[in-house]
C-alpha cells in the first residue's frame, strides 16, 4: 500500500533549525556544510522544532542507518540549543576551536574582542590572560589568551562526545 505524501516542512521551521545550527552540521566534531534537515524520531510528518536537527549528508545517512542513534541526536540537539542560546558567535567559535583541536590549551583573540567572551568567562570555561611576551611592555596588549579551564576542558569533551552539557 502506498504511503500518503508527507506534509511539506514550513519554510519558517526549516530556517529556525538551520539558524540554530549556524547552517552547519549540528554534530560538534563535524560542522560540515551543506546540511539537510533530519527528523530525530524518524516520523517524517512531525515537523516540530524539537524533532528536527541539521545534519550534513554524511551524518544524515549515518543517522538513517542508526550509526548515530536517536538518544545521541537528542543530546546533540539539546547541547546545540544550550550553546547557541547562551553563547555569542565568537564564544561558539572558540568552543568549536577547542573541539576541533583537543590538545589546545588556549586561543588568542584581539584585545578589543575580550568583552565578547564574557559568558564563557563567567561560566568558568575560559580564563582571559595577557600573553607573557606582552606583560612587561609599556604599550597596551594587542591580544588576549583565552585559556581553557579544567571545567572548560570537561565541558568541551562532553560537548564533542555528544554527552549532555550544563
């Protein structure tokens, strides 16, 4: 018996899901483009925001084959929401940098952007420092180092592995 055609996804809902993921794959260790919209629970008629996640074609195919299971997808979705709602663009990029370079202890940012790191600092994920080579100079430091704290290392590891983050 042929299946009834599924209802089209509203353009607004598609846009919400894509914006949530920054138009990139929602899996932190992937972040590839282009992306497709995946129905987490497998019900292709359920276009609720909670049931949709942006995945690259490779991760989408892996999810369809259940190589990436539904509980993992739900955690990726929850983490994505937490990170995208809590942190600004620069903060998310710094987190992605630590995810993609797990051995890194710090990243440098221009001093003028230090204020844009306030939530990561407040949450104890990074600590801002003046680089050693600029500490004893008379000029104003041009860069800051964002050091990953111990709590930040745990956060990044959980985020990268698809474990729930707080």
